[in-house]
């Protein structure tokens, strides 16, 4: 071990994930992927990557005698996003992704999470769980146990952001989550999805959507401005669009420091549409709660977030 400056490169992580997916999540393909990461982390002297890859590998290859997982499947939030959240790997779970992914070279913010080995391996563990019946049962056990924690038990509802990273990877996966949400009315779940074709297919099958799920349209989808997007925008669970707007550096800085003046907000205006500028911290979003999860007051309001 001799190199401390380089880190595990995104191209390698993307390649191993693609290989796992092509091989339909077989144990052999996951082990081979983890071996590549272990080898690279040894060469680069990246102890955390080495340790976490081993942790996941040990769990995968042990006899299962409990639902204990190597990484906490749901995270409990931070100052920016103080909600329960669920993530899987970006890219391999995003069949609706367009330019945002671009085979791991796009602007997807989830790629930034790959600087942190714990985030990457949590995403991988959760992706593995979502891909088997047994894994999905474990997800539900963890979700129910969380609902029973004293800090959540006293609340009248629990907010869950579904897919901070990743997306609905298949029709089966979408149905699994929608059924799970419907069976747990205490949860208030919201998210952003580009897997719009699955929403359309599920709706066409006559599916009754949960009342406690809110979908935001997300820019960068390959379905943007298509019949599929128009169809999904009419579903009862659809709140409205969440849109990234490219602005000047000055406007972005003013937004980050929350000192927006009319000269800045003009850049974010939406012609002939009701709009709301994302105020950065979901926990303090509005006096009536966070806008993205509110399908009544913010119905059909385009929420804009600046970028440069
Ligand atoms: S609009 Fe509010 S809820 Fe939506 S991302 Fe921004 S701060 Fe979070």
C-alpha cells in the first residue's frame, strides 16, 4: 500500500456496478465486483474502502441468521434533509435517466456521494436488498422497526424521502414500494423520479395509488416533454415539476446565502406558471412543511432550484 492521494475512481465503481447488473445480481458477480474494489483500495491505501468492501462481502457470504445488515439501510437525515431517507445506486437503478447520468459522466449529484465509501456501500447493499424477495422482506422489517422507535412513535406522521440516490429500477420495484407505503399510513413519503414509464404502466394496470405518496417530476429524464411525462403529470400522486435552472454565478451565490433580490429571482421566473424557489433546507422550507411533499398547496407549482 503506497498511494494516499488518489481515490477510488468513479469509472471503476460504475464499471463494477454495470457488471453486477448485467449478471443479474448473482453472488459470484457481486463477489467479483467487491474483489476489484478491495484490490484497488489495497493499491491506493484506502483503508475505509477496503474495510467496508470486506464488511459487505462477509455479510453476503455468511449464513443468514438474522436481518442484521452491515450498513444502516435507512438514514436519519441531516440539517438540509431532516427526514428518513432511502437510497440505492444511481445509474444502474435509473432506467429513465437521460443526460443527468450519461454513463457516469453526467451531472448527477449522487456521484458526489461516491467520495464516501459508507454511502457507496449502503447504496450497493440496498440495491442488493431490493433485488430479491428475501431482501425486500428485510427492508420492510427495518422500516417497521424504525416506525416503532420512541422518537417516531410519538409523531403523528413520519416523513420518508424515497430515493435520495437511485430510482425505481423496475415495475416490480415500483409496485413493491407503493404497496409498502399504502400499508403504512403513518408514513408520508415523497420523492423525485425519472422512471416515468413504470408509473404509466402501473397506472394502466388499474393500480390504486397510495394517498401518502407524492411524486415530483425531475429534470434530466429521457421522458421529459414526452407523452409519458404528460400522462404521469395527470396522476393523483403527481405534485408538479422540480426543475433545475441554470443561472449566473451571482444569482447562485445570492440563493445559497438566501439573499435573493428581484434581479436574481427574475432569472428563476417561470413564464405563465406558478413557481416556488427552493429555499435550500427542507426542514425549514415553509411554515406549513416542506413544499416537495405537499400535494395540495403546492399542486402544479413548479419548484425551481438554481445551478450554475
Ligand atoms: S423546495 Fe423545500 S422541500 Fe423541496 S427541495 Fe427545496 S427545501 Fe426541500
